[in-house]
C-alpha cells in the first residue's frame, strides 16, 4: 500500500506542475486552481487508464503490422502514444474544472503531457525516494513515535561468499572481455 501511495503522491505533484505549465503555455486553456483536482484525474488516468489504452492501441496496431519499416513502426508508436495522451487530456477537461477552447487547446496539451511524462520517467526513482521518506516521517508522527524512522538500506544484508567474490571481481576495473582473456591465459 505504501508503494501505491508514494507513487500516487509523486505523480500527483508532478502532474500539478505539468498542468500549471500547460495553463501558462497553451492559448485557450484555463487551468488555475483547478490544477489540484485535474491532477487527481490525470494521475488516476496515468496509473489505470493509460496502461489499458496503450495495450488496446498496440494490439490494434500489431494486427496491421504486416509490412512496416522500422521508421514506420516508430511513427505508429508515437501516434499511438499521442492518441492515448489525447484521450487522457479530454478526460481531464471533461472531469475537472480545466477549460479548453479551440483546436490547439486540445491538440497541444497532449504533447506537453507526453514531454512531461517523459521527464517524469527520468526523475521517477528520486522523486519516489523523497516521497517515501516523507511518507515514513508522516507515518511516524501519526503513529505517535515522534521519531523519524531510519531509512531502509539498499545494501544487501547478508551476502554469500560467492556473491561477495563476484562483487569484488566486478570492481576490479576490467571489462568482461578483458576478464575472459585473463582467465584464458591463466
């Protein structure tokens, strides 16, 4: 449950920022304080609807993938991702107080969402770690302990001798090919 809450919170904060940028950069789009509710809709859509739509569109595209080139395949992938973003943007406008008027207010925001989520994918791990630490602090205060729980160590707790030996071997600065050549020599 903690991972779900942390993932939702991290994506929610990022979506609020993206929605505010869309409101600033897109003519015909009015976001304002509606970004708070629209980010809930956008986050839920990203977590639940986006994977379903992406799977459905990919399945439909796979049926017609008879004689496509690599370039054609990439174009189809980008069009499919854009269509998913467009459906999500329409849902956000429909289910929240965000207002969009005109063709460009529906055509450009999905591109901003696409770029925003590409950036989110790059910073996702760090953002989740910060949100997880914050979750632990709040949980410790609510539970009454009043102390911050110690961060979970990512280092392995007990390694087997073979694992320790393999880890030491990996830190010797040799590439796998150099290591293989040395093993063949001796």
